[in-house]
C-alpha cells in the first residue's frame, strides 16, 4: 500500500493522530473539533499557560466550551504539550500560528518559518502537513515546501502538503467550524485529496481549489472585500457628517433594496487579526511585482483614520459643554474589537483611548469581556458600570456595542454620549445628548 493510500485509510477511519501547531483562536477550536470527530489530537504551543489550561480541561477561547475540553481530556482524545517532538508521532500536522505585520507593514512570517522548521525536524514518510495561517499567495510553495523538502522526502509521494485558510469568526453564534465551507488545496492533486478528506470529517462542505496559491488568494480576497467596503462606508459616514445627515438612516434605507446592495456599517476603525492585516499582505506581494494595489492602500488609510474621527467627535461633545479635553473624564464602553468577544487584537478602541490620553484626557473603560488592557504606557482595568461612573464622565464614548450593556440607562445618566456603533438607535430619552458618527 502506498503512503497516500495508507494515510487516506487512517484519515477515513479517524485514527490518524493530528497535531495542531498553535493553540490560539484558530488552533484550539480546530483541536476540539478533530478530537470530537474521533481523532487522537495533540496541541503544541510555546505558551505554557495554554498547554496547562488544555491539560487541566479548561478553555481560554470564548467560542470553545470548557466542558468540551474537559470531556475530551477525560476521554483521552485531546492532549497538549510544548515539546515539538510530538510531531514525530503525528500523521497530520496543521500549522495555525500568527502572521502579523511588522511596523514597516511587511509580513512577519517568522512564526510560520519556525513552525515549518519544527515540522521538518520530525517529518517522516506518510505525513500530511497543512498550513492554515493567513499569508500572501505563494507562501506554501515558496517558504514551507522548500523547508520540508530538505528532509529528502518527495512531496506528493512520501509526504503531502496542503493549504486551507482559516475562516474563524470569533463570537459568531450562527456560523462555526462545521457549517462554514472550508477551502482546501494541495501542492499536488493527491495532497488536495487528503486535505479534503481530512476536513470533511469536521466540516459539512470542503471546497477544493486548483492550487495553494489560489487558496491563499481566496482568503485575502475575502478580507480585502470587507476592508474596502468598510472603508467606503466609513468615508460615507464622514461625508454624512459634513452634510448633516444620519449615516445609519441612509444605510438602513439603502439596505431595503433587494438587489445590487449589501449593507456594511461604519465604526471607529478595523480590528481583529484578519481584516486590518490580511489585505496588506496582498499589497506587499504586489509591490514586489511592481504593481500598486490602490484600493487596498486607500482603504487602509481611511480605516486607519477613523479613530481620529471618533476623537474629533469627542472633542466636539466636550466643546458643547465648554470643556477642554485636557483633564476631562472620558468613559469608554467596550474595548474589544467586536461585539460580545474578549478579543482586543488591533482593536481601534485602544487607538481612540490612546489618542485621548495623549491630549490629556483622563480615560477609563468598562468592558464585561475584557478585564484589563494596556493603553500607551498605562495599564487600565475595567471599571464598574454604575450611575456614579457614568454621571462623573464628561463624555461617554461607545466603542464596542456589547449586547449586555443597557445603553438607554447609560444615556439617561450621561452628560454627553458619542456613539460610534449605533448602539443607541432604540434610545428615545436624552437623544439630544447623543452624537453619532
């Protein structure tokens, strides 16, 4: 039996040991999904706290139930370690490590490189390696494959290499791993077949594409689409402010058109690991081919300027009270990048607070999901949301529209409110104190 047939049989029978390199927002949910499907799973991470949590049957990801981790640990189907030697006994190794941007806006692939090197050190015949980390078209072929090929094993015959972009949407109650279609690809057709078979065990619909470059581009298109459209509606918000119009009313009315329009909504900027970052991977790659991606660069510029626009709205609210921003008390409601999550990665709320702090404002925040954050050189803890805290604030600025906050109550007790998320759309009492984008 060939390496391909042997591995395919093990995957189909769900007895192929799976190793996840990286136990973050992508890795832990995947580890739990594969273990629940019956695979023996080991998660690997350099963060000993994550390893200890999994071993203790705890979850540190809001979308993963602690009970699921505990049950899988007790069933012996889920383990975690920081010892990468565990890769040697895995039939499948999935790399899902961060791919951030450097300050110079070029890709930092050091985590992918380190993970690929660790896999290569333990690579043996009959293994499938899958890269899930978001990156520019060509990474799997140009970075991961050459590293694994130094083992002397031949791709497509001895070992198999695939790319399948993650599509995790933290906090989404409707779409999770199982019911979100999964794009899969491979260096060779056999590599793609194995990746399709693997993910078919945990998702309802695998979507094979012709090459790893295509799959890498699919992911970047998805997030560039959102980035560009959010930038458009953010600029429309600025235009509506100049024209004295309510941008939210404009969008809601436009959204009644049953064709040719898809509503996007403005806000204080872009957050999360994907949408603010991924399009710039594509922009960087195209610059190496002497092409300027004007839409991407302009969208990044507009979205990146939204925190300053929100800060200006706060200045305007303070001016109406004849107050200077210096020394004013500003209470932010929400610092996570999106509703009902604890994820603060690239959160524009932190940029807004930092800009206010730089101007001398005394900033504080309340977020039921985020216990503490770092703003500039200062460490802030979430303040209780009570009548005294709201009443003492010179301005309350809504930066994340968490569903558990009573915004009507906050407006009643606030001197002024700047609402960057339209969280106060249903509020009737005290509307004269509310300023929106």
